[in-house]
C-alpha cells in the first residue's frame, strides 16, 4: 500500500508518498513510473492539494442497496451517473462555501472515489481492474433544493458543480481492496454515515468497465461511487470529515 498526495510548498507544487509525518518527494508523472528525488518534506510544512487533476469526475446515483431500498427505487440495471464540473474541485482542509446565488440546504455525501491510472475505453472487467490506480475519499457536496426544483428536469450537474462542491483527497491509496471497508461521515464530531462498501450495486471493476463503454477514462479521472443512507445538511461553521479506514480522512469546514 502507498499513499500519494500533491502539495504546495513555498509557492511550488510537488507530489510524493506519505511516510509517517513526512513526504518522500517524487518527480515525473504520478501515473507513469514516477521517480523518487531523494528529497523529503515534513507534512506539517506543506499545504495539501487535490491528489490529482482529473479531466472529469463521474459521480454515481443509486449505487448502494440500502439507499435504493430506503428511497423505494428500483435497483438500476446499469450505472446512473452525472458529471461534476472541474471548477468544483477542492482539497482537504479547505473551506466548502455556500454559493452566493443559493440560500437553501447544502448536504454532505461521503463516498469512495476510484482513481483511474491509465486510459480505459470499452474495457472488460479485467482490463478495468488493471486501470484502477487507487482510491480516495470524496465529499459530493450538493445544493439539494436545486436538484428537483424544476419538475420537468432533475438538475444533477447544476446542484453538484458549484465551486468547492467536489471535495476529494487527501491521498490516493494504492494496492488495497476496498470491499471490506466502511465509509463514515462525521459532522461536528457526530457520526452521520457509516456504511459498507460491500453494499455497492456496481463494485469498482464492474463500474469502471461499464462506464468505459460510454466514456473514455484517462489517467487521473475519478469515479465517485455514490453514497448510502445518512445524508444530511451542514450548517455554516460545521466541520465535516469523510473517513475510510485504510484510504484516508478528508477534513473540511463548511461556511
């Protein structure tokens, strides 16, 4: 297992592997044989950035049995998804902000993120599994009152693509099997979500394979696997954390 992150240090960008309280700095391309430089920096001395720069974030709807059951929806026969705008991306420890144009409830959604490591198009499940570089934590923030405001059209992309609404990181964790892990969302020190990844309707390799039939996936792209029960709203001043043991802990404040 390795945990990769990108960072800002004295005005410069870098990336590397987390080793305890330090980062072993690498150069080159994270997804294509990066090389250790021999340099290390202290985690306490840097600002964490988003761990990669996706060309797109594809986000799932109704991908957990428990939530589908609660909502009394049919189990989908194929992945249901939307795109989050790249403008929405936000790193760990940064502030999630309410958009000026919106005064309704803003909700958290704790999710597992799949990070693609190489181009993947019309892939088999085996090819898709080999294209998965690692996993990250996601908070798929939503302006929930916009979503179904117009009865003729559900506004998924608009409700979820405001600046700061695509939160992910702090690391990409490689060489793990997420199927035995749980996703927790903690709001102001209270656990609000705690659900097993094993409850996923389309697990990671199958999900990547099916989406790749529609959309070419490229290194750094992210698939947000969808959320389960326990979604709720955040009040300004709240602290929100998405915790996936073995993957990472994504901490942010909401204003």
